[in-house]
C-alpha cells in the first residue's frame, strides 16, 4: 500500500484525467494511505493477543490479501480510464465490481474475527483493553456503511439498464460540487464521511489514550490520569462519544445533508453529544477515594441472648 501510494502520487502529478469530478488517481491514493493506517493498527492489535495468535495471524493475512486484491482492481480500472465502484457498463466492469464486493465482505469478516479475538483476550490494562476492543467494533460498523452505498438511487431504479448502480452521495449525483482533498459532496449527503470516520476509530481512539498517557507524565493537571479507574472512565467516555458522532454522521448523510450544512436536528444532536461528553469527562476525573483519613470502623454490637435473637 505504501508503494501504491507513491505510484498514485506520481499519477496525480502527471495524469490530468478527471473521473466523476475528481482526479483519476485520487481514489487509489486515498485508499492506499487509508489501508496503510488500517493495517498498521490491526497489526499492533494482533501483537497484543496472548492467545489465539495463530487464528489472528490467519485473519490478518486474509485482511491483507483482500485489501491487496481490492486495490489491484481499483488501479486496473484507473489505468483503463473507467470507474471501479458501482460500474456495470460492460460485463467486464460488472465482473470487476462483483469481485471487489466479494473482497470487501472477506475483509470485513477477517476484521470481525480479529475483533472477536480482542474481545476475549486479556490485554494490557483495562483502559487500553476497552479502547482496543471498542475501536475495533466501531471500525467494523464504519466499514459496514460501505454496504449502504451499493443501493441503487431513485434515478437508477427508474432506468431500465443503468451503467452505474449505487452511489457515495445521497440526494445528489456523484461527481458534483465537493470538498477539496476528501471529495465529499457539499450539496448533499455523503456516506463516505461516516465510512471514513468509523473505520479510523481503529487509530484515533488508541492514539487519544496514548497521548493522554504521555501528557499525564508531564502535566501536573493530568496526574489523576495515572489512576487506572480514571483512565478506564475516560476510555469509555471517548469511545461512547466517538460512536455517537459516527451514528450522527451516518444519520446526517442518509438524510441527504452535507457535512458542512447541518440542519437544526443535526446541530441539536451534536450539542447533546458535546454536553454529555463534557459531563462524562468531568465525572471521569472526580476523586476516586476520599482524601481525608479513613473513617474508624464501627464498634461491634453487643452479643444478643437467644431470646433477643428469636424476637428479632
């Protein structure tokens, strides 16, 4: 994937072809960079497994091979100058897309096996274990958003034999006005936003925990983060906030709403997530044990006579 990212970067510089409103080499470049981060994160998580490493090795190999096949087909279609995703214009294009769909399913199942292994394993401290497990589950949900993209749009359903079946955008055609770099639609919903955000929970959530751990060693204000109970609460809070934002982004896209043009309902949801997240963070840092001296143990009660016991 690293080598393909370099090849795609050269393609962006020397090939001026445009496909579906974006430079033709933009998709393999973004996908290869994304797969680099995704694969490195999975490899690190697999290294944490005390048991089931053999199964994890096979699952990781399946993910790597499926990713490589997916990228080879995307690059093949770029070289041919045609669209890879949703393309049914010719029998060959349809076969390529069907194989790509199969590799995505295989990749998702391999990642599911790794997530299940992580759920059962005893890894590191509790906070890190929770973040690793929850981020892998959120990443699975993010990958599953891709399955929503293969649904035909109303315009495609109205056509007898559409060459393209499925879309990234909701409410607007693919290839319209878009954000720079990401290419996400600016006039309608775009499922790639939630897809990207969900899948990269695998990197972002563990990085947040690692960053806080590093800062706690240097900042007196974060000394409480060294407490395992505080770390665990913050890990659960960060994971819950991340999952809630992922759900909000998916809901926003499915309603045909651009990321940077939220309506009142989306803003209300974002505000609720922010308030609840802030409250949970404040609760996470609360004192875990009283600072004063421990209270004296209660004095033992006087022994009771058999009559008193029976009366009680």
